[in-house]
C-alpha cells in the first residue's frame, strides 16, 4: 500500500476522517498544538498542520476515497495519485506527543529518558519509587509506570524529579572473620 494525500472540502477534515475510518482506510490528519501569549496569558491553540489534507493509504482503491463524504479528490500526478514517501509519514508520526499533537514553539522538548528505561523518583512525595519511563507529555512533564502495590501504575511527574535507576545488584556478604580466642594468657 502507498500513502497518498487526500484533498478535503474546507473545514471537512474531521468528517472525512470519520468516513475514511468507517471504510477501514489507514489515515492520519496531523494536528499542531501551538503555545501563544494572548493578553498576557499563555494559551494553547490547536490547528491542522496541513489544512484540507489527510494522509491515507489508498493503493488501488483511490477512486473509492474520492467518493467519501468530505473529500474533494486525491492529489494526483497526471491521472494517478501522487505517492507520499513512507519516511515522510513516519517522521511526522514520531513527532506526535501522547495526545496525538505535534507541538511547536517552546513546548517542543525531548526528555532525557527513553521509553522503557528504568527510572527512580528522586524528589517529591513519591521519592524512592522505581518504575519505567513511558512518554514525555509536554512542558517538562513525563508519564512513568511506577511499581506500586505489585502493579505498574501510570503517574505524571516533572522530568526533573527523575533519575536513572540502575538495576539493584545483590550484595554478596562475606562471613565475618572470627578471631581465635586465647584462653589463660593474660
């Protein structure tokens, strides 16, 4: 299957996305989350990264896509749909956060931890707990799966509250060396 660009009617991206999902087309409608300052307050605005366009895997069924409500046409080169390299779609998917948005501006940051990396809480009310790093959620916060009561519990913390957790090595104890007792030699 190949990726193609689906051209939608103005403001019909979400409607076209619903109908593409009903037809079992794999598709992505990338959205941005911008951090702006309006009237002295920080405001987050969500908008489409590519207004009026949806990335969809169409292969030979692109004519069925053009009959989907909300869709005007498929972007074409000549008569055939234009192909979008898979690497382009993969790079956009990698930039999405836990909420599915691509952050731009000062909120776009990367944690120093990798998903699946063992971590330890070094500050705050949960100090000392160990867990596994899950995902960066934005603005210096991360989601960690902490080991609590025999289960992994998702908890959102500040990235600065975490440190690397080295596996606990079992310490081998040496038996105490006993001194020989000398009797009657004072």
